[in-house]
């Protein structure tokens, strides 16, 4: 009965959302995902029964590469356009996951469902299990900030976890919190993002010391640029905004700063090198290549409250020095896996940039073996 009541509420939300979809589709990042997810446009069900992997976006799709390569016939579903593009690099069959009420018609029987991190869609697990799949939640985590919000809806998460056969958590704290929400059979295997194969695909020319401001949010670009200028740092400041729709906005900011300070500036789409004083990376999928060329990385999403930080594993894989702000609550386990990250308040960033950068080192690893063995038994 709960499944039908849940579907009824979700269907009402679906009908209410339909008139808004054309307005959202104006944005590039929704142009293909919304028709696929809400209207099933060019988004047919999986044709063959296999392991169904589900991830949300780019970072999760990249982290799942070892699984996609091990199980070549797997089916993969995603939420975002960037996730779709990244998953297509490694997997043969990729679809957008439809909005929940549509899963009753779209979802076909699979051998297993493997969901990455926090994609806790009730009908996805319920229908997959009812149709014969063994269900897994992997790389599961529960941050300090998220846990109180999840506890408010513990009744719902108990229903979700009732349909999950096995959970693989990042840490003991995550395990305890997940079990409090109703998870059963939870095993700690570490952060699976530590298994990523980080390899640059191109080499960028540079003319000196390169400081990379990675995955930045408003107003972090201005915070970091101001600190970099005040520190007297030589070389180049290379800025990679988190969201592509902000490229033009950030471009306007840096044109103003460059003119005011007498600095050279260009967008990467206009000139493919890192030789200007300030460079805006306005191309998707280049962050790993930029990390490879960097001498120092400033991790965005951590200098303003509310974002929770971004993954430090990629720059740490190259041993790059990393400076972070204090607001990294969504990445605590990743940060704990890396030695040498310098955490500073925004007001101390200028001082940190004046000091000698120190390399980072990954000190923890994840154990993928139990998950692979479980899935091989299913196949």
C-alpha cells in the first residue's frame, strides 16, 4: 500500500512540474535530461537483463569506471547531462533515469541494482527488488550536516532501506548513521572514489607557477582572485567554475579584474594554453588535465558555507599541494584519506598563498573486492 500512496504523491508532483519543464530546458544542462527523464524522449528501457548501475552525475560516473570495465554488459542510468557524457566513455548502455512514477512502466527486470552514494529513490529500489534484482547501495555516506535532515524523515528511509539487500559504507561513522536510519547488512570498505584512475588526456603549455582555483562557486572566484593578487603570487591563476552556466558571468568578472590590475587574461576556449596571468577554463572535462599542469590547487565549494566542499582525490592523485576552506562537511571522509591538505579561513587565504606549498599524499585506500565478489555471484 505504501508504494501506491508514494506513487500517487509523486505523480501529483510530476503533473505540477510539467508546465515548468519548457522553462528549465532553456538551460543547456537540462536540454536533454529533462525530455529523457520526464517524457521518456529517446530514453527507452534497457533491452537486456544485466547489472543495473545507477549514478547521479559526472564525479560518480567517473568513480564507477572500475565497475563499468569489469562488467562490460552492464546497464547504466544517470541523472545529469555531465553524468551521461562521462558514463558513455566507459559503459555501452547508458540511459537517463526517469522521474519515479514513470519507473512502473520503464524499469525492466535486472539481475542486480547497484546505486552509488546518496541516490535513495524509493521506487527504484522497491520495483527493482520486486522484479527480481538483488539491491546494493555502495560508497554510502552520511555527512554531519545531512544526517539531522535525514533523521527527520527516518520513516521514509526505513521504507527505502527495507528494499536494499546490502550496503557498502565509506566509514564506521557512516555505517552507524545508516543503520540508525534502517540500513541492514552494512559493511565498511572505504571511499570508492579513491579507486579512480586519474590520467590526463592532454598537456597544457604554461609559462610559470600555476595556481588552480577548482570547482568554484559565487563569490569564491572574487575571494580567491583577491587573495592571489594580494599575495603577489607570480605565474598564472587558472579558474575552473563548478557550473558551466556561470562561464559568462565569471568571464565578465575577470575581464574587469584584469583591466583594473593590468593583468593579461583569456578564456581557454579562445586560446588553449595557461600562459596568461588569469585563465578561465570554460570547457567541460578539462579539470584533470588542469590539475596535471598545476603547481598549487585551491579547492572551491569550501570557502562559503552551504556547498560542503568538493572531491580532493583528483589533485591529490598527482601529489599537488591543496588549500581548502573550512566548509568541506560533505567531503570529510575524502579529506581524511589525504595527508597534507591545508585548511584555512577565507580571511587567511592570502597568507596561505605566500607560504611554500607542500605536496599531498593519499594515505587510505578502498577495498573493492567484496563488492566485485558479490556482483560476480549474481551474474
